[in-house]
C-alpha cells in the first residue's frame, strides 16, 4: 500500500512548478478570509490605533489616543512616550493603509503570506530540495497551509510580517553563501535588520543560520564562515541600533525591562492576560508544538533514524538548533513572567518545514532502494506515520484559517489540558 502511494507521489511531473503555483493560489484564496472577519482582538485594536496616531502626526505612541484617554487599556503598560515593539511592522501597516485605505490592513497579511511562501521556495531551492518532486510538494504545501502561519495571517498582527521578512532574509543569506556573493549577504543583513524592527526576536534565527552556512561552504570554512556571519550581523545591527538609541532617549533604556511583559495591574485586571501569564505553564509550548505542528514528532523520529547520513547531518542539525533556539527562548520568557502565546514561536515554522521535507524525502528514497533490508520495515512505519502527520497538519492549517476566529490557536484534538 505504502509503495503504491509513493509511486504515485513521486511520478515525474512535467509541470511541477505549476503545481506549486496552484498550491500558492489555493493558499491565497484561503487566507483571503482575513478580509471578511471582525478584527476586534486587543492587539489588533492597538496596532490600528498606532497607525491612526502616525496618520495624525501624534508619533509612535499611544499617549493621547482615545484608547488610553478613555481608560480602555492599562496605563501602566501603555502610557509611554514610545510603544514597546519596534516600529517596523506598524510602519508597514501605515504604508499599506495610506495606499489602500482600510483594505491595507488585510493586504499586509496577504502580502506576508505571499512573501513567506516564495521565500520558502527560494530557500528550498538554495538547499537543493526542489530537485525532488516529493520534497518540492512537501515544502510548497506546508508553506501554503502551515497552521501557525495561517493563524497569524488571519489577524492584523505583527507575526505575519515578522515571519515573512525573516524567512526572506534567511533565503537570501543561504543563497549568497552558496553562491559566494558578498553583496547579497549585505542585502540579507538589511532584510534581517528590518525584520528585527518588526520584532527583535528575528535575531533568534541567527545561530541556526550561521551553522547552516557551514554546510554550503567549501574548505577551509572557518574564516569564510566568520566573515559572512559578521557581515550579516553587522548590517542587521546597523539597522536595529537606531531604534535602541531612540528608546534610550525617550524611555531611559535601550532595553527596558517592562517592554512586552504584562504589568501587575494588567495581569490583575484582565482575566485573559492572567490566564496567559499566570495559569499557563511555559511547558505549554512543548505540548502545543506536538499537536499543532503535527509533523514535529515524526521529524524527531526521522532525524534520529537518518542520523547516519553524514552529508546532510550538519544541515539538519543547524535546522534543529534553529528550532530549539526559538522554542527555548520563549519558554525562558514564560518562566520570567511573560505571556505564553504559541504564535510567538512562529519563527520555528520555516525550519520545521525544511527539516521534515528533507528527512521524509530521504526516508522515501531509502525505502525504495533498500526494500529488502531490515531497515525497510522501520522506514515503512515511520513514513506512514509521517504522511498521516502531514495530512493532519494540512487539515489543522485549513481549520485554523477557515473555521477558527479565536485569539489563541487551539489543537484539533487534545482537550483543554493541552492549553495549560
């Protein structure tokens, strides 16, 4: 049964990139529901108000806004001369709003989806994944219907643009390293710097990205790898540092400790914030990863099973470091008193898609070439589980995008205990 399925899936495709375009267009139509939903979630209202503040010449602050003056939001948290997130995402919304009016807000999310999708295909091509029909189909479909990406692009949040521009920065950097193009490393640094002006968490991809570049370099690698890495970081920091200096002048610190962490008054007065901050455990990130990113657990099994492949070991290890950096960072923030919201881990998405696609593609190849070996039975079981997880992840993406209006992402199964 499994062999028959794989023969159909891996049949040569004369118009393979047409399939990619079709998947993209289906995803675009699916994510267009952002135009038809109510957008009254707290962060959405705040971001729209910040756009109005910029439109009215009142600066990048909520001071003087109706939200603050009427007591609709917590003064301790928001009564500051600067909003705590960097301005890159709000400026993007403002530009779209100035150009397209109120349609600008949902268009930002569709733009983010499109930029993320094609950045993923560009990145997969630089990693030589698109030469395989199976890997190409996996990357394209998971990029079109990723549950967490679908969740964040259904709202007027900053996470969609953050994911899109960070993924683009990674794609340009990997291509630049593989082609030994110094100028393109500068471009990648500029894009990463802009992504960090949406949320500074964009820098979380850097450790895995630097390790990944090692795979594409020819020996001797150390000096070249350091040169590329320093150039990327220096360029990105040049873009980011003015924001830190602006904060220093306005609020007295380039890295204010209160930024992003709910104040005691907000936690005490808002039951939803209390739930996310106090009731939820930081370990919720691990539970939700396993039942929302359905391919995450099969990825771990495949990673261990295919560890013997030395040619791709370093590349896959760097993707795993990327995932763990994002996950551990947000768990640590959870222990420090920050809200535990799964969409904050959005930057795990590209690494999970690439790692799963690469591993499953190799597993299928080995299953077909080592059909009579003892390992074929194990591969058959793991591939079957992986394909089931893949289908469930696609369904989760459809469910989140088309049928869920919730402010936090819920798994399709698992019960309420999964949410704590």
